[in-house]
């Protein structure tokens, strides 16, 4: 195969090729790729693969790229191929120089490449921005696009208009019915409205809602995640018909969970089982859930990023360690609450972000280091009024 990376070998000049995209990155980054796909050269036909179908399934039904499931362990859960002795197809990033090399593919992927005469591989090592790129290349997706999209797409990237995500949110009818049935049976959804909560992630604990600065909460309210519980209490006082699905991927206990019958709050694992034990890819289940949701609230993790990509889903972002500038494209039905600590650390980013017209997110900088339940309720009321 001829091997390219995002920044080596001139992939943006490739035309009329069948291309396999290898994507060894996280769920949120794969959502970001959805903004890039519509900008790529339409003469190239794209397939995408990785080890683990739970993330890859986000691209099911895409008009721009076809997922190729690797099969075998880990069939559903993300990994690097080590279980098949095929770690990253036997490649390292330094080998991506546009030259032809021999790669080690799983049989299922090899068969797809043989059938479709795929002879080009793009290894998309995601170029992190961490707030250091000027507009309009400020987000990870836009920064990637300028490396791999043809020059003809640059007017779109630089037009000061938000990019549209190419992820297809349609799911198979059986899956939609399966997800809805479980939500109805366990949570009472149907008579209740569904709010998705993405309180915590895996890459950095300082972004988790209700983790840092416990001392800023009143005595007796310093429990992990208490701000989120306060929000649920306040919203239920306004309307008892809300039910909350917290994206906990396994059953946690005590301070480590938000699960509460009194708060109509259920964990993802309550209803769909542990992600590590599921035989249905997480990405498919999450798309079906978001099609049913009336509201999504979260920190920058996969379910939140996918919520931002869904143009008609009201979404509240909570920013305690990062800036929204680096991540998703803005949309009208989204509002972002930025802590005073983020504003203090990144004043130039937030200034740029609020002065860039259509590319600026709707941001409310809070006077506190924490984001309280009352502050989130105010944002929700703004969005849903």
C-alpha cells in the first residue's frame, strides 16, 4: 500500500483513488472527523477502519465514508490490534511518507481492500490544536482539514460559516425500537422527557463536572458530582416529567455514581449493560438515544461531541478545564458555560471565540470556578424557552 499521514506525503493532492483511512483515535475525535469528510476530494472513495467497532459504528450509513469492521477480538471494543498481533497494522507514524510499503491487515480488512482494489492508506494522526491555531483553523477538525482537504475546499473552511457534520444519525428500525423499548421499560421514557448527562470522561479528570474545587461548595454539599445532582433537583422542581440518562459505562456505587431513583436518574449501564460487555457497538446505541433525547448536557467527551454534531438537539456545554474553541462547530441550539478558571487561563482564546461572528460559540463566562446546578438550569431555560 501507498502510505500517507495528515501532514506527510501530500495526501491533499491525491485524486481518483480508493483509500482506506486508519483511525486509531478516540470517540470524540471520530465525531470531529465527521466535519472534515464533506470537504475531502469527492473523486476519492473512502473506507475507514480501526480495531474495535464501538467507535467506528458512528460512520454507519455515511454518504462520505464506509466503515470496515476488523472482526475478531476485540470485535466491539476499541484497541490497537495487539490482541490479533497486528498492532496498528504493523506500522508506525514515522513510516507515513507517501511511499509504498507492506502492511499487515486482518483478514476481514484485507478482503475489503482486495475486493475494492484499495491500494492507498491514510493514517490520520490527529493534529491537536490545544488552542494554539488561529481562526479559522482553531478546532481539531479544521486543523486536520487543512492538511488533507484539497485547496478547492478552503473557501468553505475559511468562510466563517460553521461546518456541517457528515455523520448520519439514522439507525436501523430494529435498533431504534430496541433502544426505545429499554428506555421505556426501565426509565418510564415516553411519559417522560429524556435528558442526557455526560458528567465525566477519561482523558483528563479536571474537565469532569463536580470533581475539582470541592471546597467551593457549601459544607455538606462537597460530594463528587453534587452540582449535577443539584441541577437535576432544580429541573425536576420545574417539571417532574424529566428523566436523566447519565453516560456511565458501567455500574458505579456511592459517590462515584449519579444513579438515583429519587432523581429519575439512570446510568447507561443500568439499561444497556456495561460497554465492555456489549455486543452492539456503542456508537450505534448512542445515535439511537440522541434521536430520542430532548436535551443533552455535558463536558467535552464523546456523547457531548456527538450531541453537538446533531444540529437540532439542545445542548449545554460545561467547560472546567478546556475551551470550546478547540472542539465542535457552533450551533444555534447550544450554550456553553465557561468557568472563571478557564477564562483566566485562556483569555485570548475566549476573546477570539466571541468576536468571530458565525464561528463564535454562544458562551456565558461564569464568575465561579465551579459550574453550579442553578447556572446550568438557567442555560437550559434559555435554550428551551
